[in-house]
C-alpha cells in the first residue's frame, strides 16, 4: 500500500490538464501550487495514449481488466478501461465498473473523523477509552489510530477469522477478535499499518454520533450533491445496485476470489466499492478543501509518522516527497482479486485512480495481499510518467 512512483528525479516538468475529448467536470478548480505552470487542457492525444497503455498492459500480462481515471486541476477528465470485468461471462471492463477498493475506504473514514473534529464532537487527542471503554490499550489516541502509530495488532491475521472470512460477521464478533489480538500489541509511536485502527475508528464514529459509521459516511459524503459520488457504496451495509466487477487471483491460472472475504469482515477498514471516476472526484475534492476545514486538511498532511526516507503517513493519507512538483498524496487498497491506487499530486493538481480486478501473486484473499507486480509497480507509475512528460 505504499506509494512508489520512483519517476521524478530533479526534472522540472511543464504540465497540462488532462481531457478526454469533450468530457469535463463543471466544478471549482483545485488550484495548483504556486510556481508550477499548468497549461490549458491538453489534446485528446494524451488521453488516447493513456488508454493505449492500459490496453497494452492487459494484453502483455494477460491481466483480467484495468480501469483508470485522471482529473486535472480544472476538473477535466480522462478515463478508460480494458479487459474483462467477468471472465466467465465475457463482460468487458468499462469506466463504470465498480471495484472493491479495500483500504481506500480508510480515506472516507478519516474524512468523517476530521469532520467530527471540526465540529468539536471528538478530539484527535481523545483516548480510545473515551469512546470504547472496554477495548484493550485504551490510552491510544484517535490521532494514533489515524496515522497507524497505535501499536495495535492487525486483527485480519487472526486464524479464527481466516477460517470464517467468507461469512458475514457482526461488529461484536470482529471487536472480540480484534481485542484478543492486542495481547501482542506494542507501545504506540512507531508506524505499523494495522486494519484494527480503522475498524475501531468506525466504532468511534458510531459511539460519537449515535448512528452507525456507515450511515455517517452515506449522509456526510456519499449523498452530498456537490461531491457527486453516485457510484460509491458501502458493501455489506447497504445494497450495491448493479453489483461489483469480479476479482481474480493468479494461482496457476485465474481463480475467481470475488467473494472470498465478506465485506463485514473488513468493515470500516476496507469494505467500500467504487468506480475510478468517483475516486478521482473524491480525492480531488478532499485535497481541494471541500470535505473538511483547512485546519483539518493541514493536520491530515502534517500530523505524520515516518515510514521510509521521503515517505510519511498522515491522518488517512500516505505522503511522498515529489520535489520539485510538490507532494504525492494517496492511499492504496489491496484486496484479494482487486488492487487500487488513488493519488493526488499537489504541484500540477492532477488526480489519478487506477485499479485492476486481479492479484498477481499467490496468497490468502485478505486485505493484506500486496499485489506488488500490478498497479503499484506496473501500470500506475507508467501512467504518471506519461502524464508528467517524463
């Protein structure tokens, strides 16, 4: 789930806003960082190049399917898809195909938490015990949950859960499993990615508002007319009209693992589904200051813990130094059968989301599957390379 663009060096790139022919979005611009020139929408040739790259990736690697979306600083849109969303039925992948987005769900949870901070319902310094008094390690703070510095053990590694992950689970069942795992928790302060953090944040939202975290995400974000997230749903907690594309695992041939992990096993840590178009709309709006206050947006980026040189983790966002073009801010989602990356480049104001309905390695179909040969190190960096003119 790390951002590994590895493409920037010290080259100063003159950038353009990306358009797909007449397709555009008539909303307010996300202003690029000062000093970086953004040209008018560049021609449809670049969008055609991006689409061709995706098609070539599918053909070269026999990948089931890939979809992508790019939004420029003025909202101009380029998107495309290639391959199949259902191999058995022969259904073509399209830009309207929904993917299980895994941990990209965490950005929606973080957004609701920061809205509640803005409303002074909760505080980043609140201990876990204030909202979930019976859960172990109650001194861990909300901020530490958000930036994965809590030291809490990831409940998805629990053997009992692995044996029953295809079935629906109640929140009490997951909480019990997560609590049991904390006998091995470590002292907070050091970054360590744990899905437990965000499952608990969902429960904190529920406790603080008196309604479920899923209802809060739906009311505060998905039903906002200005965000236009019409193809994003909370699987396992509400109907998903039209369903979701199938997901495949490469295990001596493509195996359909779409239903290998029930959404309620992941909950607030990774159950949502969306299209790439919705994700670029979402991430562009959030980074443009439309979702919560400027102070919370600054905290999201600044209240970080180090992950690697030039790489930090903030409040629901991973940040990588992309000098001289600003910061690359994003989140990934790796779920068996699906791989998603969503990123925003602060300098050019470009937003990219790309997903494939495949995991290109053997392994169990849980959230922690890291499809290192797919979106993260394959087509995504090459799309950025083309967008930035490198």
